[in-house]
């Protein structure tokens, strides 16, 4: 068995060695994009232009359940390995079970990605098992960004690029980040052709921050600002969203140069201001809930996405107040009257119904023409004079 494995390793090493010294239009390790033109048995055939075809081992495009992940007509990316007897061979990565020192060195020279198993954490990074060899991947070269739990990579079979090969294979430095960046850039190029502003997309929540959520849409991350989650004000994002949740949103900003994408869930919800004219009139009374208090007044929600302001001067009672929180609190239900609606600026001013009742009672006392003696009314009239 060992002799058979050694022979396979030598053949594979020779294949890489020959491809490096050969005179081909493609350089070994060169990444190409090609269309799948046929799948036959354990081989995937790629169209390279003109009458040229390349081939790829179907096992590389098979999932853990044994199902092919590509079909005829799909476009894939692969690395050129060699050209022998008129056949151009490609790979998406070199499997670790084919690797000895000879293959490892040739893989380094050709720049072809190689698989390895993250064995354990060591000082400064990870020990990676590649065939019978051991290599080192620094923390800074694992994943696209630093993670809080670096042990999560242990036991995973990942793809790496060899950055350094020396001392006859005793010093091998790897990078997983370079591979992921290449894949990310390739995905960006694909998405540039399919994504556009105002387009509806589906995504998965990847992380939550105080200012918003990062959403995976087709392999790239977009920002969902906290202000774009709902028509209602969201104070605690964790009460509205959760990691792993699937959402639908609309693209509101697309900046490929800076790789920034912003999306909105709110824009897919009906805008309550569209029906304000029919549902709310000046002078009409409604019950709402105080959702926010500032030093100049209190905001009252009449329905999700529709808030009105009670100015501090309209919250004064018999005694002048210095701050609205002296007389109202967040979450309190309150009956209000519409004072004014500004459709252009989407603003609404409100007055507490309790205050309007006081004013009506006052006017009634002042306008009382009855001959019945009313000492309280006379007192108010005298005070007014």
C-alpha cells in the first residue's frame, strides 16, 4: 500500500514538475474562468475557447453527500495544472491526501491552492496537517477577519496558499485568507452583474451591532442600519433580529469601489404617511403611546412608523416644567388631539386631550351668559380683566 501511495505521489509531483517547465499558453497555477460543457463519469469538461477543452476531476465539485455541485452551463473557476497528450488538466485545489514533500514544493512554485486539516493551536497561529507534513498558518492569515473564538477552526479541512517553502519542507508558511480574498473578489465580480440599487434581495443575518446588522447576500456582506429595520423606532436591535435569521430587504446603496452595500427592510413595509390624509384630521382625537422623550417634548406613536410631537409647552400644567419626563414617561398611553400635519416634512404636532378639555371648560365659563350666579366663573372673569 505504501509503495502504491508513493508511486501516486511521484506521478503527481512529476505532473506538476512537467507543467512548470512546459511551454503552454497557460501558466501552471493560473486561475481561469470557464464554462462546464459536459460531465461524464468522474470528469468535468471545461470550454476554454475555440476548440480547446480542459478537464477537472468531478470529485472536486462533489459535496459531502456525493452530489455534484455544478451542472452543464455553469461557469466555474479553476487552476491550470498541466497539459499532457493534448489534455489540459485543471484543479480547484490539491487534496491533502496527494501531498508529500515533492508535491508540496511544486505546489508552492505553481501557486495552486492546497487542502490541509487544522490540527491544533500553537503560539501565534495554527498547526496544519498536509499529508505527512506539518505547516504553520498565523492567526492573521486565517479567515477573512479575526474571530473571538479562534478554536472554531480546529478540525476543519480548509484550503490554503503556500506563502513560504524552505528547509526542505520543514518550514512551510500558509495563508487561508488569501484564498478567501480571491474567492470574495470573484464573487464581487459576479454580483456586479446581478445586483443593482432598489433591487429586492434575500439574506442571512451574520452579526448584530448597536448601529445595525451585517447581512450575507450571495457571499458578500451588506449593512442593514438600525434605522432601516422597521417603520417603528428600534432601540434594541436584539429584540428585532437574531443571528442566522433570513430576511428580505431592498438595496438602498451600492458602492462597489469601497465595497459597501446598504439594505433596508423598512422600505418593503407600507408607509403609514400614505394614508395620513384619510385617517387623521386636524382636531381629531386618538390614543397613542409615548415612545421617546427629549428636552423639547415627547414623541407619541399613533401607529408603527407614525409619530407625532407634543411640545414641552403643551405639557405644562398649573406649574411650569423644566423637562417633559417630569410629567410623562416612555411607554405611557396618552390621548391626544391632532394640532397640525405637515405632509411635506412628514411631521405631526399633537396636544394632550386633557389640556384641550381644560381650555374648553375655561371658554365655557368665560362665555356663560346664564343669569345663574356662578362665583367661580365671576372669579375667573375678574382675574382675566
